[in-house]
């Protein structure tokens, strides 16, 4: 029986809310500095939770693309891709919130970070690998093209058909929505770091904004080109 399960128990809030431990707490640091460090920790912990969900959803999509040859789960794929796009938007919104981190407080608690850096996030790198970038497709797009090929179509055909391609085209649109959101998140990260750090080196030995900027790519380059060609062709045909 689970009738006695409470909200607190189900979410394990006692554990969850005990995980924010500002290293400046209990020292001679200003109250504002302690609160700002807590804010910094919460934002990054929340990001890791959303990354976990996004990765799980995209891996489920890849699994469908890899193990099925029909469209029985296609609508679920569309839902998962749109949810992933929304979650990436949540990640971007958290960057906007971090813009409220006072620079003076960050300067005071930065030294307690030691070598810790967001660049060390395994989930951040996992998501980047799944999605791929402008020069190399990731497993998400590669599995999609293989799934389409097994159905006797090509992505170019589907892009050219537009909405007439049905659920296949909705998947294309959802992939592009995800890619655009992912790019905005990357650019937003660069903007935030530039505002806080300027051109100075980041934590963990990275080059800061320069490192992040080098990783900013619009994913699904082939898909974008195929879709644009289809729309250019439609424009010419109707002009």
C-alpha cells in the first residue's frame, strides 16, 4: 500500500534540500555571498537534473529509431523531441536567471570552486554527443536517417514532401526545434560567461568564453539544408 506516501517522502525532499551546501556558509562571508553561492549551486544542480531527463528522452528516441521499422511509436517520438526542446529552453532560462548573480559575490566565492567547472559535466558532454554539431552528426540524427531509409524513403524526400509526409515531417520539425533551442542555450552560455568573466580564463583551466564559443554549432546541418532546398523549390514553383 502507498496511501501513506507523502509529497515529502515521494520526492525525498529531506535529501534533495540537504544537497545545497555553500562552502562560504559558517565563515566570515557576507550573507549576500552565501545566498549567491547557494543560488549558483541550485542553478547547476537543477541543470543536471534537467540534463538527465533530456538525455533519457533522447536515448529513448534513438532506441525506437534503432529497434523498430514502422511508425507505431512515431507520435511518441514527436512528443519526446518536443519535450526535449522545451527542457533545453528551461536550461536556457536558468542561464537568464543566473544573470542575477552579483559579480561582487561571485568574485568572493569563486575561489571555493577550486578546479570545479561546468566543462567537467559528463551529462553536458553526453547531450552534445547525442545531438552532434554542424560538422558531425550525432547518434540522434544518424539513427533517424537509418530509420527513414529502412522505410524505403530518404530524408530529402520527406523534407521535399513537407506536411504531406505526415508524422515523418513532424519529426523533422521537432528535430529542428530541438537544434535551434540547443544553439540558443549554447550562445546564452557564452553571453553569461562573457558578462561575468570577460576574456579571463574559466574555472577548471578552460579558456572561459573562448572555449564555449568554440563549441557553438547549429546541429542537423544536412537536415537544415534539405528542408531549405524544399522550401526554395516550393517558392520558385509558385512564383
